[in-house]
């Protein structure tokens, strides 16, 4: 049972500049993947600019970074289908981008949100069990599991509302802060 002081403290915690400054450096206490993240981000940006899609080896790196346990669900031998959809989503309405990714074999909402994040790093937060848990803990947001693209829309709106209030931080900083907060607190 959570005592009322602890409950009130959680309800009073606001995700703001101070929160991000405090929590995002703690991410490195749990995960050691920032170099991989930055490399993938750089590669995706260059490939999207050059070809409008992502090369298979970069897609594999994204998948290994986000969802290595689900590797066997992706049909890598049919990568041209994934490449086509990735190229197509650049032109789609923001609400349709994730919907079209999650119909691909092996792409669930968390992985789809990660692909979108690497393509559009300022507009699509990564949905992860830790970021969802932090938002549930701090704001009472309840996301069903496994999440649907409709649930991602709710998640994205909340994260982007928070992000719009931040100064000098990017979505990666916010993501790192939420993940570190959840890993530490829960």
C-alpha cells in the first residue's frame, strides 16, 4: 500500500527541465547504448536524405537496439517490403505512419515508434515499457499492453505536450530521463 505522502509526492512531480536535467544522466547507470543510438540516428538521417528509406543493415541495427528478443519475427529476406513502407511513410499523415508500420511482420508499436523516432527524431517519442510506466506513475496515464497505434497516439500527445514545455532538451533527453526515473523508482 502506498502511503498518502508518497502518493502526493508522485502527483506533485512534474516532468520539466529540472526533471530532465536530474534524470537523463542516470540513464547511463542502467543502459550503455548511447553510442549505438547516435550511430543509428546519423545513419538513418543520411540514408533517408539520400534514398528516402533505410538500408537493411541499418534496419537490423535498429531492431537489435530496440527489440532483439523479437528478431525472429521479422522477415528480413523480404526486406524490400519494409523498405517500401518506410519510404512511403515519409509522405503520409502523421497518424497513418505508425499504422502502416505495424502491419509489417515483427513490427509492434514499440518498435514502430522507434523506427519513426529515428526518421523523425523531433516528432516521434519512443514508446517503451519504462517510458509508459513513468508516465503512468507521474501522471496517471494508463496505457494498455500490448499497445495499439491508438494507444501510441495518446502516449505521443502526452510526451509531446511535456516536450513542448521543455527548454534546451530533445526527445532523446526526455526519453532517457523517463526510462531512468522508472528504472530507479519502480
